């Protein structure tokens, strides 16, 4: 009887042991969750780094392209500016003219008393102490050249128009003189004495 009872208790204990579920310690679960969150955070950080790097690459590429175009435009601007200044200098030298330019119209970083663009194409700057410097217009920055042109071009147009009128007047005078002289020459030739020597 005692043996049977002991066997029954042993079987009951084994059954309870088999039915009891395995329980993980709380510390292991917490570590598992923490590891997953860290992996997710690392993955997100890596993606952000990749996106930031991609944006930086795009920016650098855009800057490089703009720089190439800027270099081409600056080269063309310098060439055109030199050609324009040379042409203006040739016109002013031919017409023997110079222009006074109001200092307030030109964006220099110092106070000037007077500015002159002479017939040689030099920009002469007079300081308040009446000291002056003379430099070719083309050697100044584009902003200065453009400001000077805005002042000079209307005046140059007036001078050219005035010069054209003087030339037109001279042409009219030359035409009248030509006609009168031709008339006189025909008259003299028609009244010439045959005994007179032939003109050479």
C-alpha cells in the first residue's frame, strides 16, 4: 500500500513538471527588446547618413556645374568688356573728346572730387585732396565699367549726332564747291586759246 502511494505521488510530480511552461527571466526579455531597438536605431541612422551623403554629392555636383558655367561667362564678360572699352577709346580719340562723370554715379569705395574719362580711354580719379590716378577703363571691375557706360553712352550719342551734322554740313559745302569748280573749269577750258600750251 505504501509503495503504491509513493508511485502515485511520483507520477503526479512528473505530470506537474511536464505541464509547467518555461518562463524566461525578465532580464533576458529586456535585453532582447533593447537589442532590437538598437538595431533599428542603427539602421535608421545608417539610412539618414546615406541620404545626407547623397544630398551632399548632389550639392557638390551642382556647384561644380555652376562653376564651369561661371568660368565661361566670366571669360566672355571680360572679353566683351575689353572690346567695348577699346571701341569707345577709339571713338573718343577720333573725336578728341572726354567726359566728366559725376562721382555719385560711380560706386567707388572712397570719396572722389571728380572723375574724367579722357580721349585715351583712361579713367582719371581725383581725390578730395586733388590727387589723381589714371587707369584704363577696361582695368576696372565690371560694375565700375557698367556704371561709367551708363553715364557715357547718352553723352557719346549726342557727340556722335553732333559730329554727323558737322560732317553733313561739310559734305554739302564740298558738293557746292565741286559743282562751281567744275563749271569754272569747263568755262576756262571752253575759252582757252588754241595757241596756249596744253595743260599737263
